[in-house]
C-alpha cells in the first residue's frame, strides 16, 4: 500500500465523522459556484442589473470565503484532536513529523477535491433552476444556461487555495505536541471546571445591558448605538458560555432538591464538563446562528416595503409640467406612443393645478378641481369625493399624513382671489408622488375652482399654474421600459435631492419597482443561500463535537449499563445531555435575534412606516422547525451509535 493509498483509506475509514463536514463544504462550493455563474452570465446586458448581480454576488462570495475558511480550520482542528491517539501510535511506530504532516496534507486535499468536484457538479446541475428564479426577479425575457471556463476556474482556484491554507494550518496542531501528549488522546479530565464568579456576573450584566440599550433605542434611533450593542452582546455571549452557565449550574448544585434527583445528577455533572469544553464552539454556533437569522430577517423585511409600494404609488406614470416647459406636448405624446408600443392600454387624466396663498398657513397651497380628481379616482378605483361649495379636502403627501393628520373644520381664505374655504379633512388615499406636491395641496369644488381668477402674489397668471398628467395602466409592472430617457434625466439632475431643476417632473413607479424588486429579491435569495450555509455549518459544529467525543461517551454509557440503567433510561439521559448542546446556543441566538428584530422594526418604522413583525415571526418559527428537525435526526443517529 502506497502512502497516498494510506491517506485515502484514512479518509474512507473516518467517513462517518467527515460526513457533516463534507456536506457543509459541498454546499458552500455549490452556492459559490452558482453565484459565479450569475456574475459572469453574458445575457445580463443592463448595466444596472449587472452592477446589482455582480455587487450582490461578490459580497456574498466574500462572506462565504471568510466563513468557509474559519469553518474548515475549526473542523479540521476538531478532527485532528479526535485522532490524536492514532497520530501518537503512528509516530511511536516510526513515522516522523514530516511524514505525518504530509499525510494530513493529502487527507485534507482529498476531502477538498471531493467537496469541490461534487459541489461544482451539483452547482452546474442546479444552475438552470437558479437562473429561472433570477429571471423572475429581474423580469428578464431570457436567462439561459451557458458554459464558460470562468466560473469553474474561479471556484476551483478559490477552494483549492482554501484547502491548501487549511492543510498547512492543520499541521501546526501536530507539530506542537509530543508523542506522550498525543497518546493520551483528546479530552479533558472529568472534573469540575473552574470559572470566575466575576466574569460570570459580568457576562450576564453585559447581555442585560445590550438588551436594555435595544429597548432604549426603540424610542430614539441612533445608528452608532448598534455598534456598541453588538460589542456588548459578543463579549457577553462569550463570557456567558465560559463562566456564566457554570456559575448558574453551581447554584443549582447547591439546591439538593433540584440536583439530587433521579438522573439529573448525571446530566448536570456531564453537562458542566461539556459546556466548559465546548464553550468556544457554543459561542461560534450562537454567533453564526444569529447572523443566519438576521440575514434572512433583514432581507425578508424588504418584502414588506415592496408589498406596500403600489399602495403608496397608485398612479402608473406621472408627469407634471410647469408653465415654462417647452417639451410638455412632446413628452406626453412620447409617453403615449411608448405605452402603445408596449401594447398597454391606459387611461390619461389631465389635471390643472392653481396656486394661491392660504391665510392661516401664510404659505402657498396647490388647488385641484374636484371633478378632475374624481376622474382619476374612477380610473384608479378608489373612493370618489363629494364636496359642497366652500369645502376642501387635503391631499396627503405621505402615508403618515392620512394616518396621523386629522384636520376638521379648519377655516382659511385663498387670499389672492378672496375665496373662503373650510377644510373638512384628509383624503384617505395617496394619489400623487410626494415630490410633486411640495406644498399643501387641496381638493376644492368645481364652483370654488372657477372663482380662482387671480395669480399668486408676485407671479403672472401662467406662472401660477401647473399641469399634471396621470397615466393609469392596469398592467403597471410592464411600464418599466416606458420613459426611461426621462427617468435618466430626472435621476441625473436631481440625484438624492428633493429640488427639481427641470421645468417638468417625471415618475414611473413600474420602473422604480422593477429596480427595487430586483435588488431586494436578489438580496433575499442571496441571504437565504448564505443563511443555509451558515445554519448547516452551525449544526455541523455540534455534530463534530458529538462524534469526536463518541468513544468516550460509549465508555461512560457502558458503565451505566453495567450499573443497571435500561435503554429507556439511557435515552432519557442522552436527551438531557443533547438538548442543552443543541438548544442552548440556538436559544440564545433566538433571544439575540428577537432583540435585533425589535431594533430593526423601529428602524423601518422610522424610515418608511413599515411593520415587519409578521415577517420576523415567520422567520423565527421557520428556524425553530428546522432546528427541532435537525435535533431529532442527530439524536437518532447518536443513540444508534451509543447502543
């Protein structure tokens, strides 16, 4: 048997231990490969979509590379620790350190070759499905499967480099230990682990402080506070596992009515040892799980915003023209022609807007005729307005206006024309874009509108008028290619400012929604895949520790059997030992995520008045089901090996 065959047989012999490691590695390669396939796809010609796809995929790939490197290094260290006795025997039989390092290098590269090959194979197999999803996200006509050397080369080079780094890094573990240390094997003595009461209390105090700051942030959002909260939570979580849990178990031990009962003594005694031994692993699992929850939660919250986008922008295409706009007729004609070219039926409502000064506000107001607003309401299928002479209704600029602003029987006079009106309330629908209505806008009766004959103070009669053109298209999502040149001009001239230097204003919700939908959907899909990798790896960490300790656990349970413990009682003991290992880090991650979602909810309400409570609840429920299912699967395999 050659040296390479010996290394290969070692991998095959330890296939049970390497199973979860290979599964997580293969999935990481698969996700990285399909991201690469999208980055280099030749059919994405739109520059904006290219930037979204490339930027989103690149960030996701960087996250995957960093995490995969940490995951591989931690996993290989755990495997090598579990096989330390085997390495000690080999060194005792005459193998030198250089040969041992070579063997570890070969084994690691064999695992890397298998995971990379299988990951690329399944990645290419699922690329067609992946492209179908992306095509729907970007509303593209066609996104076919293609064959190029670029994604294959990038994936192979990246993961080959990762495994080479891990191979050299893993050999450091063996180089630092002598034969005696290796022969003693992995594992600490089964004695009570020391902890610091001060650090234990500090860990609990830091977590309590982090959660308290989150609650305080609900009343006043401060971005810099999030960094302080994250730091406190990370340090507090680490101290919680290294000291706080052991401190709490020590308190329980002193209460004999809780501790000296049936099999609790065995569970608590063994649990304290495993928690201390695996403190770093529990910390990593908690952080990784929290990131996974948040990555899905954050991008899922975006869907709440997109779901309400149509409600906030009911007019499919909006065009407003000032008195000095020379392109008004040309632009309106062009928009109509482009809608006809796309085969879209539409309703066009023209609204004439007059400007006056309100006596009680001492500022300019926009006045719109009741009949013209009702013509638009019929097209939009929203409630009609019925005003008497001298009555008016406010048109809301934002959603908060009709939810929070309640004005009844407010008296004012339109000073230039000396027309008194009484404001009866706020119309309960958004109609026009907020930027188009810079000042308060009122709907007045047709009779009062005809009485507005004088121009705004300091302006001529023509300068005191604006014209709105509202296009209603039932298939509004298909308007994304209408008015793209006008939208480009508005974007370039306005940027992020509310000041419009043009004599006209154009807004196409269908075009903007297609961009928002593509961006958020891609983030959601990316977040789900990255979260899946993180969760699979988090579960794999627990799996590694269970199986690296398997031989020691078998000996312990064998002693318990000789003492008369039945299989049913053995399962009960296993449950009490496995549940903390699975659900302690998961539970703390859920608590972290809940407070993080509370902070995120406050942020969204402050930014866009959007509630994400239902989405967050669904995310937590989904992850709970996944974790419980994973627990029963691992428990079944673990008990079968123990028995």
